[in-house]
C-alpha cells in the first residue's frame, strides 16, 4: 500500500467523522423542534448528546492527525 493510499484511507476516516457529527447535530436540531417549549430536561439531554459527539470527534480527529504524522514522517 502506497503512502497516497494510506492517506486516502485517513481522508475517508476524516469524512466519516465529519459526516457523523453533522448527522447527529441535524438530527438533534430536528428533535429540538418537536420538544415541548420549556422542557429543560429534554434540552439538557439533547445538548449533552451533541457535545459528547462533538468532543469525541475532536479526540478522534487528533488521533487521525497523529496517524497521519506517523505515516508521513516515520
């Protein structure tokens, strides 16, 4: 497998991360429109789910960055 192939796989992983974050955020936004106005517990739960996905994606992105650095420089 060439370096270009490996970096392409990393790029696909990055696209998968971004796609999952966007899917989750849009799904939660659609759910928020159906929530009863003033339901603070539902709003907190929705915010928690979105933030969990975003911060998990950030950590996964850092992992992808380390993987790219390892592939390119080592």
